[in-house]
C-alpha cells in the first residue's frame, strides 16, 4: 500500500494509487557547486533516465541541499524532480537531515551515487563506489578524512542491497580489501559525456597543446608531466601545456613553482575550473591529452579527449588497459623520460595518431551514457524488488 506524504500534490497521490510507480530517491549533493566527476556522472544518469522509454514507470526524487545546476530536472514530463532538503550537504547532513526526509517520503529505494548512503534511512539502498583509494592507499588521505571515508563506505556497503562499481579492477579491489561478496557487486561502466561530442567551433590557435583535465591528486603525477614537458619544449617550440583542475594534492605539490624551476612557466597555463563550454573548446583545441594516473577506478577524461579526436597518453595500469584497451599510448606514469618520448610521438607521428583514434571508435561505441543509465536503473529496480 502506497503512503504519499501530505506535501505531495493530489495528482501525485492519484498517480501512485493508479499506477504504482516505483519511487527512487537519489543523493544529489554533487549536482550543485562546481562540477565534479561524480556530479557529471549523476547529471548524465538523470539526463538519460528522463529519456528512457520506461521513464514514466518511475518517480525519481533527487535530494539536494540547494538549487542544483543540472538541467536534468527541466525536461517536460520527465519523472525526475528535485527535492530541496536545506542544509550544508555535509556527511552530517546526509546522515541526519537527509535520512529523516527519506524516511518521510516512503521510497522504494535510495541510491547513493557518491560512496555512501544515509545509514538511518529505512529503505533498501544501492551505493556506487567509483574507487576505494582510501582503503588501498590510505597514505593519500589525511587521518580524519581517510577515517571518515572508510567508515562511511564500509557501513554503506554493509547496508546496501547492491554495490555498483565502474570497472572489474575496482570490483576486485572491493573483494580483496573488504571481502565483499562478489555476487552483490555490479560492474556498470561509465559513459562518455555527450557534451564533449557536440560540435564546437575551432579556435585559431596554431599551438601544439598538451591538455590535462581533472582534479589534481598526487597519484596523477602532474610533476612528472610538467618535468617531461620541460624536456620537449626546445624540440617543439609551439608546444603549450594546459592543466585544468583544482589542486587537491596532499602533501601539497607547488606545480607553479615547479614550472618556474624548469623555466617553462610561460608555456604552462593553470586553470582551476572552467565552464563546460570552455572545457569543450579546450578539448577541441588540444593536440594531445595526458593522464598519468597510477590509480583510478575508471578514468573518464581520456575518453572525452578521444571522443573529440584527441589522442591520449595514459599511465600504464591494469584499469587503464581494461577501459581504454588499445586506443591510447601507454607509458610508465612516473618515468619522465618515457612521458617525454610519448608526448613527442603523439605530437609528431601522424600515423600513430590515426591508428589510436581508429582504435578508439569501438571503445567509445560501447561506452554510452544511455547504456550506463539503463544498466544502473536495472540494478536499482532489482534491488528494490
């Protein structure tokens, strides 16, 4: 028997009584403020859910502490609505205010797309873990932050009826580090952002741009990239390096000072944040994309580069081989000489560039947000039943 909160409209009550649509709540905190990887993941899921032929069989409530920047809630007739739950959007908000609202809304299921769920919510839940670096590499986190992340993730995994993760590599890590039953882990690959595939006018730049996009963590080896770039600038006088993303290194890495040490500060541009339209333009202008991470759960940005015909230089790791297959040039992520050689190859070898971009087409064809959204919704509905 459906119980609909008094705040819902009469038409909503009638819909639930007659159609018995499944009601799914979603933690939407990452949809406000500056875009994050998890925020873009959720934004794309919401957008694609609204377009599914079965969309009218569901009501999806996306809980946010303030107005979300996403346009996914503005599709006419789409069963996705934003539910404002005022607060800070902190872990405390999630575990108290959000949990209380979820219980009041009498959901069939709650979905936590960002590593945790409200533990006091009295409904079945599904949680997505994009990686478990805070378990496998605790040295990358402060004591308090690492403890908070590990505790919440462990409790959320224990509560969840299903765990979504984004690669087989991450699934194996969950099994190895947390002894999670493999049958409860569902691998759903991410898609490639459609905003990167849209037509964007080319700028008149004649520079050879090496581009990095993503939050800057120690594991992503930006000092290696900057040092390698310093090795190639004499051979390639038109080369420039653009680094997009906030510096979240711990211990802190002063990348601006490093560029001065290599006497290349005039050839490197640091952008902590750009709008989606500006990001699309940067991808279109780039000659090479560089992503030297030694640890990821998936890694979306090299795929976004490939989708705009920009070849990618990527750190050679098991998850990179799983996701990108033979569509990128692999290098040891901490080897300055190997990275420098790889950059020169991709900037000068036309045949190699064409081969990699040709190899990327079937990879990209298999990684669509429409497929990700449908597979994710399948996991949610199975967990609810």
